[in-house]
């Protein structure tokens, strides 16, 4: 699988990592400076023609005369990014963030040195950089939104709502980029498979030659890169969902606090009004306005708060999270070796939620995969049927088979059901258990070599190097970058 440490020498990755330290340390005071520099990076990529519009054109182009789609899609930035420390120095000297931002955008930078060109596979392409820039921007805006309502003095729910709206806009941009990347990958894989089939018939090879095996390896590596980038968007959306829930909960608490202050004042005002009568109340020359002005202040706060809450409740990112998770799951299920099909943008918009429903529906259909799918399975010699390890087959769906098995807990020998999802074209195993106290708990989820596969299926307690967890603390997107 792709690792962020592979890109440590990439100058653009380093610039991105340096300016997002505030996200890892959760220092909201530096969020504006971080956002300004992220905007600079986005604009500098745009100066090189790396934009979301170019990405969309590359993924939707199907004409034969455009042979440069791969190059356009995988374009590496030709020039170095602006220097983060120099940018911070300009901010301090000028005390003007917009001035520093404009200067950095207009700054001419050198071309990337040749030693980086030789290691182009260890650099992030334009779309992958945009995915990270957009998710970082989303996290920074969300952090600002949370900070604006946590301060003891000067809470600003209107600005919190505006910041969160910006966070949603940026995460949607990231989701659009990763969705376009997957569309492009499916189209490219379909074309590659057609070429392989044609070569197969021409050369009379029945099992595929070295080039076909190499293509499968390249395809799987590209799939792993997409899965990793999709996971960055998923983690960012999970963080955004948590912040959304925290903001709404804080807003409800603030609403209750204001109502507790206003309710007695409203009751007292109405009682005095009834006692005095409407005429005297409206024509009282000796009225005391202290209570009235305080009540008006609270009422204004309540009105602003309720408007912000109403807006926040319409910005729930759960639909986007379901889509991103569906894209990630789709990549694991419909891998390169499982007969990738071209996937249109329309399918990407509506297919993921339906796919998740089908996934659940087929878990207990008791049907084995079709011969077409089984023909793409990893070898039985290396990966025997889970039934041989004591698992019970329950159903299947395309390139995934479902199994389950009961196991004894260490305490009181209580029986617990463990579920297994076996992605047999990519050798990916996922196990989870229904814990009697903790609820659904993920144990293992990764690609396996034959030894790991046998180890997991023999001992369902095997997990990915962490203790059992029902819901682990979610890392911020910057932790995954």
C-alpha cells in the first residue's frame, strides 16, 4: 500500500506538511496563515494548468486523437512551491496576510531539480496534491468553526457557520477529484484489458506473458494509490462529521442557556404588562430600560444562534462520507484483476449507496460467485477456501465472499460471532466481531500474503496491530498525509 513517507523528498509534499503543522497540533490561532498558504499552493498549481477543470476534461475524454490523457492526468508540478518560512517571515514583517499571499503567488520559483525527475514515482501528481490541499483546507476551516464557538468571550456563531460552509465546499472539491481519478482508472483499465486480450490472441498465449503480469502489478499499485487517497478523504469527512455534531451539540446547549435566561424575563414582562394594561405599558414615560436592553441582547443572540444552527443542520456531511466510503469499498471490490469496467461520473454519483445496500443484502444469499468471477480468484494453493479453516460460507457478491464463525471470549467462555469478508481477487481480508459489550468491532483489514491469510483464518482474534476497538479515536486528515 502507498505510504506518505515515500514522498518525504517531494518538495510539494514538504511544503504541504510544513504549513499544516497547526492541524496536527490543533492550534486554531495559526489557521488563517495555514489557509492563506494552502490557497497559494492551489493557485501555483493552477498556474501550471493543474486544476479541477483539467482533471474533469482528462477523465471524460474518450477520443482516440488525444493520446496525452495519461500525461495530463499524472502531471507533476514542474516548478518548486513557494517557501513556507519565507511566507511566514513576510507575514510577520508586513503584518498583512493578503499582501504576503499575493507576493507568494506572484513569486517566480525554479524548476524542480533533475534528481527529483529521476524519482518521479516518489512524487505526488497534481490531482493527488489537490486532494490533500482540499482536505487540509477543509480541516482548517472546520477547526476555525469550532474555535469560534469555544472561546469564552466573543463567540461568533455566524462566522462559525460561514467557516463550516467553506469546509464543506472544500471537502466536496476533494471528493470530486478522487471520484474523477477513479473514473479515469476504470476507463484506463478497460482499455488496457482490451489491448491485453488482443495481444493474447495475436501471440497465442493462454496464460498471459510477462507484459500482462507486469500490467497487473502496475494496475494493482495504482489501485492501492487510489485506495490510500480515498482513505484520506474518508478520514477528513469523519473528522468533519465529528466537528459538525460537536457544533450542533454546542449550539443546542447555548440555545438552552439563553432560553433559561430569557424565559423568566419573558414571564416577568408579560405579568407586568397584564397588570399595567396595554395603554399604560405602551405610554410609560418612566420605563426602566435596563432589563429591556439586556433581554433584547439575549434575544438577538438567540436569533443569530438559531439561524446558524438551521444552516449547520443542512450541512451534514454524512452523505458525502457514505459516498467516499463507497468509493473506497468499490476500489477494493472491483480491483484491476477483477475485470474493471469503465465507470461513468453518473454511476459514481448514485452507485455507491446502492452498492452498499447490495453488499449487505447479499451477505446471506448462500450463493457462490459466478465462474467468471472465480476465474479471476487468487490461487487456491496459496489461499485455500476459508471453509477449510472452519468458517461457514453465508453468501457472496461479485468479487467478495462472506463467511462467519463463532469463537469463545477469554472471559466466561462467552460465544461471539466473527464475520469475514474475503475479497478473493485482491487477497484482501476484513474481519469484525459483534462484541457483547462493545458492539461491532473491527479486527483485521488489509491485503494479505498467504502466511497472513492462514494466520487470520486460523485465529480470528488476529488484528492489525492494535487492541480491539469499537470506535477508535479518528486521526485528523493531516495525520494521514
